[in-house]
C-alpha cells in the first residue's frame, strides 16, 4: 500500500537542491494506492527557465509509507529517487507571417 501523506519531495538540479512550492505536489500527498494499483500524479518542479541548457535533474521522494499493519499504523517507509538528463534542443520552425490589419483612427 502506498500512502502519500508525510512525503517529502526534493528536486536537485546540477547537484544543488531546489526550493519548490508544495502546491506543486499536493495531489501526491493526498494519494493512497492499493497493492498492485496504479495512479498518475503531476509533480511540478523548478521552472524550466531556471534550468541550465544541459543538466541532470534528480527527483527524490522521502518517507514514503509502503506498508501498514491491520490498524493502519506505519510499519515501513522507503525513499525513491529518479534522475533525468535535461537538454535544450533548438529547432528551426517556419511560422506564417502575421496578417496586417488596417484600421481607421479618428482624430
């Protein structure tokens, strides 16, 4: 059983911890997943504008409840970590020219 309550979420960019808004992972903290169940949640991390053009981003979940007894007391917690390679890739894209608007202006 997975319980999101009490989870600590940390992002690490280029070896440095990043402060993130807890509202960015609020749905994770509310989550309970039964054994063999699955859920999809969104975790908002640092703004893309703050990331270097090429770096490693780590996502860490600490104190994840992974087992409880019959009374619902926590009997096991685990930590999870994932690493992602982030790289900006510039591409050329042709866009149509904006249309010209002609307006009358009264003076």
